[in-house]
């Protein structure tokens, strides 16, 4: 429903979203772009610091991370986004 609404307005609603949830099949992570397209990936970034954050995720992500490892990875990704992009923060 959200994707259809965003597609209808062709990006005039400037909503770039990261959505996550858990169901009986496990955790899921999605990105929804302003034009209504979406991706489902093991890790996602959006925003002005997303390239720096993605570099951290691509080099350090591994399947079956512990919760503490995942929290540390998110911390490092957000930090990279803030400190390597003047528009972040």
C-alpha cells in the first residue's frame, strides 16, 4: 500500500524509508524509495551518509552475527556516515 502511494506521486512525497520487522520466517529489512521502489537486503543504508555507512557494512557484515556484533556494526556504520559526510549529523 505504501509503495503504491509513493509511486502514484512519483517522488513528490519525499519519503525514503528503512523498514524492518520480524515474522515467523525471521527478521526482514527493506528500503522504500521516494518513487515507490523497494529492496530487501541483509543490510541497508539511506541518506546523505549512506555511502560511508555502506562501505562499513560491506566490509564487516557476516551472516549469523551476534546481537552485540550487529549493534557494534550499526554504531560503526552510523559513525562513518556522520564523520565522512558534511550533510550528516
